[in-house]
C-alpha cells in the first residue's frame, strides 16, 4: 500500500529578489504560537507557508467601478477586502481613481484558521500596489489590514514574525525552519468566527508566564525548541478551544519526539510539523496515524 505521507517535496520555485519581483501570498496553516504579552496584548506567530494546496491567484484590471470577486465565493469577505482597498486609496490619494475589478481565486475555506480573510486582503492590497506602482511598505499594508479586522501577517512567508493582530505592530524573529506540515480539519462541519472568539485573549491571561517561555523558545535558533514551543502553545489552546482528536495527535508527537504539533488557535485545523528531510520511520508512523486513527489523507503544506 502506498504511503499516505509522501516523502517527495513540492517542487521549489526559483529564488526571487523581492526588490524586483512582486510579493506573493502563500497563506498559513495555524500558528507556531498564539498568546499574550505582559501587557495583555495578543501576540501571534502565524505559521506562514511558501507552498500550499490553496494556490492563491489575483487579477487586477481597470474597470468602471471598484468590484471584488473571491473564489470560492463568499458573501462576507469581499466587504472586508473592499474596505481595505478603499482605506489604501484614501491613504495614498487615489479614492476618485479606485476603479478596478479584482478577482482572487484559490482562497482557503472560511472559519478554519487558515487566514482566509487575511489572504484576501493582503492579495488585493499587493495587487493594487503593483498595479499603481505605489511606494508603500508591507508594514503599512499590514496596518491597514488590522484596521479592518484582526489580521495575520503574511507578507514574509519565509520568516517567523511576531505580530499584534490589532494594531499592526510586528517584527521578524528569524527565518522559518525547513518543514513540511501534514494537516487536517479536525471538525469539517464547524466554523470559528475570528471576531467571535476575541474573549480568548482574556482567557489566556492565566497562562501569561508560560507564553513568555514559549515565545523565548521560538526566538532561539534551534528547530527542536521551536517545535516544542508550537506543541505547548497548541496544548494550552486546547484547554480553551478543544479540537477533536487532539489527544491522539499529541500522543504521537510525544512518542516520536522529533516533530511538533501545530494548531489553528482560532480555527479547526491541526497539523504535524516535520523537519525536512523527513525520516522514513517518521513518514511511516504518520501514514499509519492518518490511515488508521483519522481515516483520511493529510493536506500538505511547506515552509521555506
């Protein structure tokens, strides 16, 4: 029987110079960690990916009026993306000339912790920036996004970035480790509205000292420390927003000892974070877990 978890990596795209070529959005799958700082402000280390089964594409073309179309179709998200575009236009003086037809395809499913609304807004803003050749930084684009909605920082997918999703403050921590993520939707019939679970910030206050340790582990250059930090953050989050199958996944991570557990802290997805190159024994045990315990195929993502 063929292994469900393939050792074959995605074909890597050619290296690009971000000073010359447009920035692309690869999306994310959950978070390396999500918690609060000493002031009680939210801190998110999104697990951004450079390769994803959700192939994000955008088209920006001149039109008679501003319109936003997102595939798969959704009723709510275009309003947020449209608001972000208008905020950019107001800030950079082209409100009267903001007449574009923007089509975004390949967007991740909603309410799952895959950053769909952030993906849509970031893609649209980058598209307008490229089309108009605006001299606007990624930091300013992110601040616009955070004014519209609690957002993920997705503009540097090759890096781990600590971000405040409310005010847009962020900093690059380090280059992301080379990992594959084998993920799944723990509750396919459930959606989690990000704004509806903002109360979790208050709930996390009791774990503030642990989050300090988790964040410090992520700041190291040791991949093993980052994976332990991700697993511990997922464990704390499961006390607040439990996921089906979490304990079985956690047990496998503990048994293997060389992989991490990733969680969508405001969503339904879980995943195993596996350093590359992947050991054959790890691949075999992951395949057995998906085939035997979950009875489903994993969805594969890749960092750098």
